[in-house]
């Protein structure tokens, strides 16, 4: 145990370091540091769709980004199997799931074989929700955390997103607030992990509660004439000028709204209240506002089924961005705001509506439950009757490590046997075991899969089927594997003396966090490995 004198010296040293950090930030703030960073992550945003619908945009939103920013047309997630949560974690930490601990929205617990949601935490109660939430599964620091530490907690960090996982993972461990729309009540809710429910949020819920308005909300196209004359998918089933009309009723009304063209308007309205009442951007210490928006299709349908809805979602996204930019710049001068706008990547499948067999394209159905049952029978024949396969989850198989240890078996040998057996099944393109991912050569293709895998939270075996094959999992989910066709996603930096240029070379979204850290002159998150981008 340290002496009292040593403890006092330690406290004094810590206080001096914190004071010097604050003084350093304040000195820099008076020069060229941005007063406010607005970090906008747009779920499902694609470069091809965004540019195709450009004739329908006004000047202040997406067009402003395309012509007044440093515009990377081809950003990519540095790992396979990205979804909304893993993309948000990578953006905020600059780290891959292998390091940051968030391989997906959900994974299987090895302790009780139950699904684990990436931001669940029974230790913290919710505000306006029964969901109990914290970022405890996030293993590395975020830009928000590093900014809070560098400013001695004086920076204001707030996240506003439709979905809980995105909001919490962007806000990190030290943010001042993470807010999302509740799926059951439509209220803007939060977690006690980030402190008390702010009075400005309570006031907003009293005055503009979505629950009071949703029965009157109707989603129709912004531009009827444009929808009749302009279509990206000319041969889609409803691309003949069909207008649409969606209202929001029943138990799923808030979930449906979150995938409609109206959701981004709701986020923009809530941001207005945040800017006017939270104090964010109000002093010389840099603040961070994280924003989540949506650019996927209605109810995650294929674009072939609802192209008119998708088109209108992009039109309304453009309007919401223009609204947010205008609102921000009424609080903070334009030259003191740094915007970064990025995408989660595209996780929705358009392959579900394609008749592969009818068009003579190789396809089939692969059952994860059947595969795991046959694998268990094979292992039992080799090593004696027992339940070697504990569970399957999505495309992953979990083995019983305690059983393998009790039988004094070599785990590497068991995994090698399993890989050999499963590789012979129809439709299997490749099998990736935990041993292969941990110890295999770092080659192109394998590195992306390894980067999206986490030893504590991913399964022992990952099954990859051929493109076009329909996968059926034990969780009653069914989808067509469309492979990983090349798609590009935009990345924008705008404002605060950022250069204006269009860059077509590929860039990793993991570079965003260290780039923001360099702009703020703070330490990069402790799991980030990418070099910062040069944006000025």
C-alpha cells in the first residue's frame, strides 16, 4: 500500500496533468480547433444511389457535401460482415471488431448460450425505457472518450440516433448523453449510465412527443412528378410511376417509422432542441455531436420491391441534412464546425427477390441446424457419444470447450476435423475455424474475416456458403447470401478549413477516428491502427 505522502503527490501530479491538458486545449481553441465536430453516420448510405438521385436534391444537403467537402467516393469497412453496430464501433474507436469487441449487434453468450445484445447492461436503468444499457462490451476508447479526457470532462459529447446501439457506441464510455427512439413508445430515451435524464429532453417529450403525432403522420413522395419521370431502377416492379402512401399503426408503428423517409426529419427536429438547450458548441472547448440517420429501404425491403420509397428516402435525407447544417450554423459559425459524414455500409440483401433457380443460376438451401447436427454425429463417431456442438447462431457454430477438455482432446485437432467435414457439404464455399483465424497466414480475404471476428464473442466455426445460396439458421432467420459484391460508400469531411476535392481511391472507415483526433489535437483512441487522413 502506498504511503499517504506518495498518494498526495500522485493526486497533485494528476491534477497538474489535467490542468495542463485543459490549458493546452483552451490555447488551441482560440486558433484553428473546431468548436464543434458533427459526426454523422448514415445507415445503409451508398455512393451509387446517392449520386443517381442527385437531380432531385436541393443545394444545402447532399449536393453541398458532394461539391464543398473532401469527398471520398469509396470508403470501406475494414472487415467482413459489418452491420450497424460493428460499423458504429469501428467509426468511433478506429478499431476493428477483433480489437474493439463489437463483432455484430448480437452474439451468443458462452456462459448461458443466450443471445447478447451489444449494449445491454442490467446494471443501469433506462430513462423513458425498460432497456438497460451501457457501452460495457466496448473494449477500447472512442474519440468521445479521448476528447473528454483531454479536456478534463469539459467537452460536451452527445449522441442522437434512431437506434440504441449506434447512439451508445458513438457516445462511448465518457459521453454526456446517448439518446435513441424507443421502439414501443416512440420516446427519446437514454440510460442512467450517462447520468440523469436532461430537462431539455423532458421538455421536448412534453411539447413534441412523437407518440402524440404518429397517428397523423403519413409518408407520401416529396416530388410526385419527379417520381413519375425519374427512376434509377427502370425495370423494378413498381418503377412505373406508382406513388405510395404509408401510415404508421399497430404495435410495429415506431419500428416502421424508423425505416421510412420520415425518420431523418424526426432526428433533425430533436437536434434543433439539443442545439438550443444543451449548451453544446457554446464555448471555446471543442464539443462533439454524433448523429445517426437512415438511408436504407422501407422495412429493409429489396430495392426491386420498393424503389419509389428508396428514392424518396434519399430525397428526404438530403432535406434533413440541409436542415441539420443550417441549425448547427445558427449556433456555431460555419468556419468553426467540422462535419464528417460516413456510412455503415450496406447490409440489406437485394438477393431475396431474385429467382436464382428460375434463371438457371447456381443456388440452393443450406441449413445451419442440419449442418451442426451432422457435425455432432461425426465428432461423436470419432471421439465417443457426447454433445460436442453447443449451439449455432447465424452462420457460426459453438463447440463445448469444457467437454473437449474433459475428454482430454486437442481442440486444434477437433476443429481441423470439423473443418474437413463441413467443407464437403453442398453449398459450402469455405470454413473458417477460430484456430485458422487466430493462427493462419494474414492473406487478402482472410484478413477481412479475421478483423470482424472476436475470440471472446464469436463462434468456433464460421460457415461461408456460395453466393446465391439461401441460409436457414436455428433462430428462424432466412436470407440469401449475396456474397460480398463490390459496393462503394461515401465519406465526407467538410468545414473548418478542410480542402475541397473528390478522391476516388479507396479509404478505410477506421481512419476516421484518428483523423478526427488529429483535427482536435488529442490522442487517437487506444485501439486505432490506421494513419490519419490528410484533410487540410
